[in-house]
C-alpha cells in the first residue's frame, strides 16, 4: 500500500513539475517576444527624422544588438524548459533531464 501511495505522490509531483516548467517556458517566451518587439520599435523610431529617437539614434542603436541577443537567450531558455517538461512527461528520470 505504501508503494502505491508513493507512486501516486510521485505522479502528482511529476505532473506539477511539468506544469510549472511549461508555464514558465510560456512566460519566458512571451518576455523574449516583447523584448524583440521593443528592439524593433526602437529601431523604427530611430529612423524617424526630428524625433528624440533620431536625435539619440546612435546611442539607442548601440543597445539594439544587446536586446536582440537577450531576446534570443529568452527563446533558448524557453525551449530548454519545454524540452525538459516534454522529457518528464515521457517518464525520463529527473536526473537525466537535469543533466
């Protein structure tokens, strides 16, 4: 009976772990997309003559590459969490997933 209870508890813990990772991956992905969109908006503003964006364009554009790299990192982190959740759902042992 104890073994059965441990399996049920383990299954619930595994399902919760999968849900947390999936939710976190979605949040991180959305943040990455927001950062990418902000970089695109800043670039667009820098190309409009007579705006503050154009006046400070050189300084702003110097940071755009950093924002794009950050957005890419967010995307990669999201993919890793999604992959980990998928592996957990396919009953891959936690130790293997985290390695």
